C-alpha cells in the first residue's frame, strides 16, 4: 500500500482504545499545541471502522517487533525514554510476565 493511501486511511480511521480502566473511541491523529501528532498501540487499540480495519495489517507490519529493541530487566534497574520518540512501540507482554508498570514523567 502506498504511503499516501496509508495516510488517508489513518486520517479516517476510528479505533476503540481499551485500557485497564475504561474504553473509548479515538483517532490516531491528535493535536498538541501547534503540532499534529499520531498514536498507535496494537496492544490496546482495536479497529472500529473500515478505514482502521484496512490499516491494521500494514500498521502491524510497520511496527513489528523486529524493528524494536527489547529491554532485558535485571535487579532494580530503570529505563528512561522519550514516549514521543518511542510512541508505544512495545511488543506484547509475555504470558508469564504478569503486570507491566510504566511510569511517566514530563520534562521540559
């Protein structure tokens, strides 16, 4: 699928976001101050209209774990990353892992 087709689908797509506490419909595109930003998390966003359904497979291919970096945890280590840069690029949690806790801090 061509980049312009993906962009048009992304603009029209509607997703059902399911968190541990609530569910809500959202767009991939949102504004923050004067910027247009994009969000996509395959672990909690599910296609809710035809544009999103057409976009789901290409997005999963683009955001596959082969392009990510897995963090091997040991001891009491911590990792700090820019959420805007990483933008929910984590892979699915392994079944034996249990609960994931991601804490955030905003730095100007």
